């Protein structure tokens, strides 16, 4: 029997893609050979925001800053748990100025903000689920930042090693379906990390390489609705079979910079 899934209202922070373009290459997806269609990117982003609002979620807007094309990827700016913010310390020099702008937004909104010492890319590499904090490393966030986050939040932290550069952030290879389960692509992880995931989540939805490569795992779930890349047809079917309601969207322009649904969305968790 398929379980009945329950949505929980969320609060999201997003940044309009006013200055979004591919100006440099800091992951394998980024190439000047595929210029961004700025008008189409804006329409796709606006459609994503409309989906969130139509699902009943609150959406906050960050002001974009000229010269910071990747600021649209709000998820990388921080991790927010229990009303506390653990900020970002970006690996790429091109993205480091983003941290201060996001920090200022959170401080104006009344949040306590912690600043990591080590390389740390927010929700790109941190995913809270099942009472633990899953923490990715291998290409961006350093293991030392996992320890910093554990001390800051006081939450058990499980380090997972990414081994395929196409999946340079944890949120390109895994997402939380609800408070207890995940979907992920095994090939993105080291053998030991695969064993950890099988132990923690024996009923996980396991994605194919094809669905992972079209950013199907860079998805966002409210516990019932799963906002997901429309090209990830196998994964869409798999989550529907588990009782979730897929909400397919097209963010093809953002894929040119190695981003998708989750990359564009920072979740603000107050509880």
C-alpha cells in the first residue's frame, strides 16, 4: 500500500537571475559554447517561483548584484536550521563576494549568522534529513566544514564523499523526499558512502545515471509535492510510485551553469 504523503508549508529564499550568465567555468557543466538565453532563463525562474507560491509556500526575494552571475543559486549561500544560519565560504574566488550579500540579508531579517572558517557551500553540500545532517565533500565543501556545522547546530553529521565531478555538490546527487527518506544516484558516491546511504535509507528511491545527469536529483520536496526537472522521466515515475506528487519544471538554461531547482532555492527552516 502506497503511504499517504503530507505536505508541509515551507519558506524559501530565491534570487532573480537578472545578471545570470556563464562567464567562467568552475564545474564541468559550464561552457561558453552554450550562451545563456537571458529572457528564457527569467521566464523559467519566474515559473519556478510561481510553482512554489501556488503550492502555498512563502517566497522571499534576494536582490541580485551586478557582476555576480551565480547569485541566482541561492542554495549555496547558507544552511538554515532552527532559525540559525551557517553561511558560505565559497571555493571559487568568483563566487566569494556572494557570501557578504547573503549574510547581510539574513542579518537584516533578524537571523544569527555563523561564518565558516573552511570551504563550505551551504545547502549545496548540506541536506538535513532523518535527524542527521548529510554533508557532501570531494569537490567543494571540506570535511572540516562538516565538523564546524556539527558544532554550530549540534546535529549529528554524516560525511559523504562525492567521486564524479559532474555531481560536484551533494544536492546534484541526492535530495530529501521527506523527513525520513531520500532519493539519490549511487554512482556519484564512493563505495563507502554508498554503504552508508544504504544503511541509513534502505527504502530510498535510487535514481539512474540518465535522470541524475538531467538534474533530476536537484529537486525540492515539501513532503508531498516534488518539484523536479521535467527531463527526469524515470525518477518522476519512481517518486510518483511512492505516493509523492511530481511537479515537473523546465530549468534548462540554469543547467548550463550546473544548476537546477534546488540550486535556485534556499530553504529557511525556523524549527
